[in-house]
């Protein structure tokens, strides 16, 4: 219940507070310039999440990194956080789980924990109840090669669900390179809410 409340509260806040909050952050000077790492910066999953939220705020959108429960909350029965980020831009809502890969290797589906997959699927089903709204629920993956590149891929949760249901274990390196050839990825510095929707790989 704790996690459900935390996610529901975050989504409710996104629906009601929106750009006034994010715009205030930018206009009051605290977010006039945001740092976005490039391939020369040492990276990990936590800094990738920070870069995503910073890029949303740079677009005068709102993004919230859902924190892990504290030890006290875990002691009282709290579960793990459902996924990494909830975000809002205009009338578009996002639920994202961020994954970080050092090197251009196959993306194994076991990187997605069961509870993360379940919550992203629940979020998408919930958003579908409001057909007038645009939304995206899925996995955003960074492939980082030091001093070379920082490519970002975005996979819709239904696309992954369909592949996993056939027993597949990963998205192979060859497929990733094919997606890149088809311009279905982008460098981190180009990340925007619109770019996520434009480049996302969707299921049926």
C-alpha cells in the first residue's frame, strides 16, 4: 500500500501541479543551466536518472525520481519502489524505469525486475482509462562507451511484454545496431519528452 500511495500521489501531483512547478524551478534561477553528461563523463544508473530528470526540467516539464523506501519504511512493510521516474509535460504523462549499460551489448530482460515490470504494466493500464491523454510507460536504456558515445533507447512495456511472452531472453546487439541504423535511438543530450515518444519502440 505504501508504494501504491507513493505512485498514486506522484501521478496525481503531475496531473494537478504540472508546469507551474517546473517553470518556477527554471525561472527562479535554480535550474537555469542543467548539467547533462556526455561520453567523457563517468556514469552509472543513478547519474543517468539524474540526467533524465534534469533534461525534463530543462524542457519546463516536471520529473520526479521515486526514492527507495527508508529502512524504517521497510521495517513497517514498505515494498521496493515500483520504477524510477514519473514525469509530466503538457498533457503527456511518463512512467519510466532507467537501465544503464556500459558497452554496446545485448540488453537482457532479466535486468528488469519482476516488480518493475508489473508496476509499469499497471501504470499503462491505468493511463489507458483516460483515452484523451497521451502517455508512455516503459524502459529507457543508456548504452555508454567511454569517450565514444552515449546512446539512449526507449522500449514500450507492451513491446517487451510481447517478446518475453515468446520466451525470448534479450534484445540482441545486432538488433540494437539495426534500431540505431533506423534512427530509433538518440544521444542523451537530445533527450526530450517529445524525443522519447518519437523514438520509442512500441509493441502491438
